[in-house]
C-alpha cells in the first residue's frame, strides 16, 4: 500500500456553543476563511472543497459561492455522520495524491441550537409503518439506542457506571485547561452519579453537548505544508469500517465497534502499532463510546475498557492522554471535527496547559450512527520516513 504524503496545514474554528444569529452556511464559510488564514494561504489558493453538515443539513456545495471561490477542481458534499471529518481528510489526501487538486478545504458546520426551542437533535423526523414502532414505545433519538449498547456491554463484561464516571471526570479535568470548552468546572464521580437519568444507564454527564459552530481544516501536500505558516501535521494513515449491525441474535452490537478494523488499517498504513500512540482523540458522544473504542483499538483487552478508564489512564497525568480538550462531553460538539481539531492542536504542540508531553503520534477516531460507522486517522508532527 502506498504511503500518504499529505499534511493538515490550517485549522479554523468559529465560536462554538450557544452561538446564535448565523446560519450553518455562514459558519462554514467563516471556518474555511479562518483555516486558510491560519495556514498563511489566500482563499483563492483553495482549489478543492469538501463540505459536511450536522442535524440541520445547512451546509451544501453552495458554500463555494458564499466564500467566493472560483474554478474549483474538486467539490463534494460528504456524509458519514460522526465519521465524516476523518473521511474528508482521507478523501482530500487521495485527491491531492492523484493530482486532482493542490489545496483542499474540509469543513463541517451546524446550528442545532435555537433560542427557546428544542435542539434539532430533540426533534426527530416522523416515521411511518414498522419504523414508527420504536418511536411509539419511547425509543426516540440516539440516547436510548446507545443506552441499549452500553447495557449489553455492562451485562457482558461487568462495566459499571463508575467506569463511565471516570471518563466524564477525566475529560472535564482536561477541559478545565481549554479556554474554548463550554464546561470547565471540575466534576467528581459523585457529581456524575447525582446527575439526572437520561436513558438508563446514561445520566446527564454521560451524554455529549449540543453546540452551534463550524470547523475547517486545510489539507495539502507535505512539501507545500512545510513552507506554510503553521507546523505541518502529517497524515500517516487512515482506515474506515462500517459494520451495519443487524438488530438480531448473534450481532456484535454493543460489544464491538468499527474501531477494530479501521484502527488496524490506519496503523498498518502508518507502519505503527498501538504501543506507538502518544495521544488519543476519541469520538465521545457518550462515555461508553470511549470505553468500547479504546478496547477495539487494542489499548486494553476486550471487556477491560471500564477498568482502564477507572485506573486514571485517560485523565491528565495518565499513561494515555485521551480527549485532551475535554471532548464532546465537556468542550464542544462538532461531530468528528471535535476530536480532529484537538488532534491538530496537540500535534502542533499548541495545547498550552493541556498539552501532552509526548505527541509524536496522535490517533483520532470518528464514530457515527449507533456504532454503525467508524473512521480512524493517524497524525504526527513528523513526516513519515
């Protein structure tokens, strides 16, 4: 397999959180402009644009016009839910390696929050026929479905709510040092256990935030990135795996995620193994998701992810710094752009008080659906030999 020779050269983040008064399209355009400026490029240097949106579907290929971009050589809208951001970096790298474009902007933006109205995630689309049966019984949205997955993991391996709490507490400790984080006040295991029940076994502090905002990255060749404004973050490897679990007897739903296959593929492309990874940025729509993902990557044995989290390994001072910006549980929710943006910050060495001491190899995960879609990226400040 040929090795990628691309790098992330620019990172643009708008305000994230309770940000009102801007459309998703406007936020996307702002994020791309910020990323280009971060890289030291003009908007006119961009000749490829990959776009994605969240629940509101407000970002489309028309973002090109919003930005005033002309004569793009590549333009596409990409959707694989929480795995999309990593997929976009992969596709951008392939485009660059094929000579189809030289500078590709990858952008995600969404505005699920509206003043005095339920978020877009709390307003599911109507169903009919057999699809209406789960909704009629109260199974609406991602919370109860992920709760089923978590409960199966608990019943099979003995994972506990204290293990979930360890993930939440550790990530809040990281968020305390992230000025962009929505929640920075430290929490305890007792705080977690006292938070209200959302969908058993998930409590409020097991569930990710809902945020408005936009994030973009600029991908270009490693050679070009070396001459730009920021330290290049080299793309060493990637992988995707989309299990598509059948909801029937014999399915691995809740017990295994696409991280197993996508992680192995990404590490093999990079010529590395899990022991080489310094920092993990894991898609954390729920505390449980962090646990199963780390198991499937091989950082601990299957069924031991809860104990691994409870050991303090993921928190500041632990052996495997994980979700160093606070993740989607405490920082901001931008689908797969949340772990990707923090990975870029860590690989550059720009984490400030939360900077991991060792950051030569950063693993990033993206997860979508109810563990249905997965993608993995390996990043490094060092160019692959």
